[in-house]
């Protein structure tokens, strides 16, 4: 078993835990990990992409969160027809009342370019065998003139007692950059749009161009958000943190960005994104993705001691860091997803 890496600094460092494989469905990219830890084992759902740009969702399991075994029957969720005919990606999975619940992005494409995106729902008794909701998508583009009237994607769903909150990306028909909004639901299927989410921009300007929410969790009465930011259209993506007591008004960590790119030519030299923390005993396991600029995309991990990184409270003294991933360019196809 590889030794856990702990980095007590403000630059990202970690180890790769899942690389691309010779399997056609994940030969070009593995990314966007969604991880559940039940106290003794880990399950990770992730997107895999073919060299032709078609995405599916796979499963890997682990007893330690570091060494992972792919499910031999992967992928566990594939494109079907209609709204998700060309790709299914960006899984977000929770376990609730004995059932696994997944929200994911579905895409249609033409000539290798994404033409539409919406959000679907699937359920499973074991995390392997999934049934897509017959009424999918559960969240599609909004009404004409709305901030999300062109496409919606990248769901992040938080159970809040008897209801659910979804954070998601959306874009207008005429817009070039996405925004993040909130929707609520009593059953996780029928959603009501609520409002756009506003996260204060960092004083250094690291996220002045765009922000993209990729993870929200709720512990007690505190929501913790991880999000990507860029300071320009061609700038490197970095990761910051924020917290909130109501899920609407956010307090950003004053030392953002907390996860930044590494040295030239390294696994994280061209940007980091899709961060997701998991609480494991007295540590945080932080999974995320990155761009190396030349290699194929992969998934990595950094392990943070709670005593040094007190999420979700993060008093002003906290400095956050996290983990690794090796990744392929595929920039043209990815640009649309990174809005």
C-alpha cells in the first residue's frame, strides 16, 4: 500500500490513485470522483472518456482510500438515447435510506461538439446496478430569458433533512460563461429553481474571471463548498473553499486559492479542479482532478490531518491543501464543461 501523503503547505501535492486504463471506455480520461466512505470501505464513481470523447460512469472500490480496484463490469452507467445519447458524466452520489442515489450530467453531441446538457437521476440498491429515472432529465434548461435557458450541468446535491438542495451550472443562450444556481426538492427528482449563488471574489483576483462549484457538504449547521476559479479565459484553474450557515451566503477562506498548480511539466502544472473531501477518522481525504498539459487525465488523493485542517469551520489560521491527478489535454472538448 502506498504511503499516505500529507502536505502542510499552501501548494497542492498528493499521489495518483486512479489512472486511465486500456479499457476503451476510459482510455483517454478518468476524472470527477464522487466518493462515499462507510466507515470501513470506499466507493468511487467517476467519469471515463474514450479517445473519441464519449463519457460513461464507472465504479472503483477500496479498503483504504488509496489502492483502488475497478469494478470488472464497468461502466456502471452508460449513454442511452435522447437527452443523454452521447455522454453521461459528472456523477454525484449519496447513500440514503439503504439506497444509492446519483445525479449526473447527460449530453448530446454533433460532430464531436457538445450541443446540449441536462441533469438526470438514477438509483441503485448496491451502487453497481443503476436504474435511470424514467422521467429524466430531472433538471433541464430553464425558461427563455432565464440565466440557465441554454444548458444545465455539474450537479452537486446536499440532503437537508427531509429535502434536498442542488447546486448546478447553467448558461444563457447568449452567454459565454456559466453561473452557479440553486434548486430545491422534496424527493430529489422534482426540482424548483431558487436563485443564483454568489460567492465573494478573492482579493487576489485568482477567481475574478469565473467560479465553478464542484462540491458542497453539510456537517451540523455548516455548509462547506469547494470551487474552481480562474482569473482569465486562458488562466490556470485553481481551487478555493468557502463556508455558509444557510447555503446561500458564503464566507470565503481568506487565503484562497488553497489548491494551486505545481511546477512546469508536473501532473498539476496546467490547473486543478473537481475537489471533493471525505472525512475518514481524524483525517480528510481530498480527491480531485488536474491538468498536466500533456498526459492523460487521472484521479489523485491528499490526506489531511483534521488537527491542522479543521474543515468545515476553517478558522482564519487554516491552510488547506490536497491531492493529485494525471490528465490529458482534450482542451477543446473540455472548455465547454469548464464554464
